[in-house]
C-alpha cells in the first residue's frame, strides 16, 4: 500500500518507515486490543480485579499467578 504513494522506495531508501508500519501492526495494535479487553473485564468485575482474581474459577487463567 505504501508503494502506491511512494513508488521509489523499492530501491532501498527509507525502509525504517516500513519497519515502523510492521511494528505498529504486529505489536502495538494487538497489544491495544488485548489491553482494552482486559480493562473491560476488570471494569465488569471490580471486586475480583482488586483482589487479583483469587476467588474466581481456577479452570480459567486470567494472567495472574501467585509466586510462593
């Protein structure tokens, strides 16, 4: 898609911009989606979130783990 607007980039000029696009698409966008879902679950269960989901069903992993 970027090559449609910058066709001379195929000769190896600024590839950093393409790497930045990949980083946003592969790292930042999925992180934001997961983070938003986690905040939504926490806002629906404020008591469990405050307590670290210790009283919830142990069959489902919420990302919290106690280290003894």
